[in-house]
C-alpha cells in the first residue's frame, strides 16, 4: 500500500475513531467494561475502510440502481411486523414542523395514524430526525415490538447507519439509537414520493390547515380513503 493511500484511509477513519472512543468511554463509565484499545482501533479502521469502499461503489453506479429500485407503490412488511410510513413537512427554521405517521399490517390494512406539530429545527434533516424520534416513541408506547419504518429520506437512513459521519446530529442520533434498542425488531426502508403519499399528505396538512394539535386515531383519515387504497393496490 502506498503511503498516500494509507494516510488517506487514516484521515477518512477519523470520525469512526472518535465515535468509537465515545462509545468506549460510555461503556467504561456506565457498564464498567472496556475493550483493548489496539483491538478497538483495528476494528474501527477495518469498518471505516469497508464503508468507504461501499460508498465509492455506490457513487459510481449505485444512484441508478437506487432510482430503479425505488418502490412505486406501498410495499407490505413481513407477516407479524407493522410498517410505519412517516413524513416531516419542514419549511424553515422559524416555523413548526408538520409530522405524521401511518401504520399498516402485512395485508395493507391501516392500523392507526397520527399527526403533530413539532418545534422548529435548523434544517430539514434535523426535522426528519425529530419526526423519527417522535414516531419511535409513539410506536414504543403503543407496545409495538417489531416495526418497519418507511421514509423518503435516504439521508436519514444513512445517518442512522453511520452516525459517526454526522457529528452535527450526534445528540439526536444517540436518542434515536436508544429508543431503537427497545424494539425486538426494527428496520428502515427508503420510500418514493409515490409510495409515501398518505404520510406526506397528512404532514403537509398540519401547517397548511393549521392542525397544530397532537392527534392519534384508529384507521386512516377519511379524507384520504381513496388514496390509501390506491397507494397499496400495486402490491396487494
């Protein structure tokens, strides 16, 4: 390996190393456990190298595959799981965020839906993280243990999978990780605008129609009955 390549890989691994140090610190403080520093560094470098290789491969041709693989219709979860589609409607850092989620089972039957208005955030990604945190806490409180989360935000999913690369959102990502640990099974799926229309419509109505009060109900909203049916018709 050339020295320049080696140094570049080390520089790219810095966020991973910092994140590992933080996690090891917490393990020492709260669980009184600590791994060998040399093993931690070695594993961290291997993970960083693997991620960078995968990321490079995706940048060379992954975008076309991602677009082609984007679901046109709502796709059901496996039997026994609940799928929750979410959306955050963010306008600016001075306005409330309209958020919504809707859950369905493997047959496409709507279980529940909810909407709310959250306090302003600095940017859209932060709004999506706040929305996800609200969704996860809602599902947890409803005693849902196995959930598939559908979101249009690929950035949000990337941040969840590689939090070390998103230090600006460290606090939010840590909260999300903590709540995720309370589920038996939790997975995240990217959605298209077409497969996430219902959640999008509900969230945009929060600010558009001034629906700022928290709301939770069984089934889906009556005013979106036809859309709910057409959103899933391609898969069921």
